[in-house]
């Protein structure tokens, strides 16, 4: 499959997942299908980031959309005082952080001293911004405030999927070119997630009805089907569709159900 085909499939699965998130009474299996979406987006982002001619522009675009989405989340949660499901969706920030960390690691590969300095500064910055996010949530205790500050500051903790999803994105990036390595690395990551969810609740039914993030392993066949071609592009489809469908589903779910 081309990168465009994978993105369209991921968009459809993401939409189904968000229907399950925001529409009361939606079937659980929508969330099962939705677990496939994020890893496929990370995979497409990995190749897109590798091929882009201007990484600064790529990351700036991701940052601006992340801040915009953070603001949308915050305002939406204020408009609907007690929503069916709070709006904390902002994959832009997660993708931004994946790109930043990948870039820093690649700098370290070519210049170890410089790379170590940048990574150390990034770590200190993350400690500072984490404290800033917590403080903002205490001073202005609004639903979505910490996530909004996390979007503005690019924080590893206060983003969709937190540092675990950022790690997954980085792992996919550095194993994307070798299918055997991708199978091993991503498979072990999902196995680790399964073990964690099993430890949280060892009931077999819990892995289907409560802790089902491990189902993201189903994204692996799609990633392995990538043929190295970009396809027709549809460059801004994700950037437009992502906030639009989330806002529509959020207000439809809260105002009409």
C-alpha cells in the first residue's frame, strides 16, 4: 500500500474510534478497531519526516496545529459544562514530540557531544514544562488546561498517549526500514503493553472490555504492507479532518444524545 492509502485507512479507523468515544451507546468494537489507527499514523509520519525537505517547517506546522487543537479542546470543554466525554484529543503534539526526539537522536549520531547537550537541555525543559502544566491546572482548574499548556510548551507527559505513545512513535521510526526489526520491536512493545494491562486487571474479559490498547498489534500488517510509494498525497486531509470531525462528534454527542 502507498502512504496515502495507509493514511486513509487510519483516518477511517480513527473516525470510528471517536464515534465510540463521543456518541453515547456506541458499540465497544469501534474502540477495538480504533486501536489500529495511531500506530499507522506514526508509521506514515515516520516516513514523511524522513523524506521531508524542511524538517523545521514540518515540525512548525505540527506545533501550530497542536496549539490550535489544544485551544479547541479547552474551549469545547468550557462550552459543554459536563460533557459525556471530555475533549483531550490532540495527536499533533504527540507527533511533534516524536519528530523532535528523532531529530535530536540523529544529531547525536553525527555529533555525540552536541547531541548529548541537546538531549540534556530537552530533558531539563521537559521537567520545567511538566511543573508548568501542573501549576496551570492548579491556578486555572479548567478541563483541558494542563493539556493546552502541554500543547503550547510541547510537553512529554501532557499530550495524547503521553510519553508512552511518543516512545512508540520513535521506536517505529528507527525500525521502519527493516520489516524483521519492525515486527520484533513493535511486537515486543505491544506484548509489553499486554503484560501491563494484564497486571492491572488479570481477568481475561478485562482485556476485551476495559484494557484493550494491546489490540494495536493489529496495525502491524498494515505497516508491513507499505510499498515505499507516497501515493496521491492528500497532504492537508489529516490536518483538516482531524479537528473537524472531533469537534462535530463532540457537540453532536453532547447536544443530541
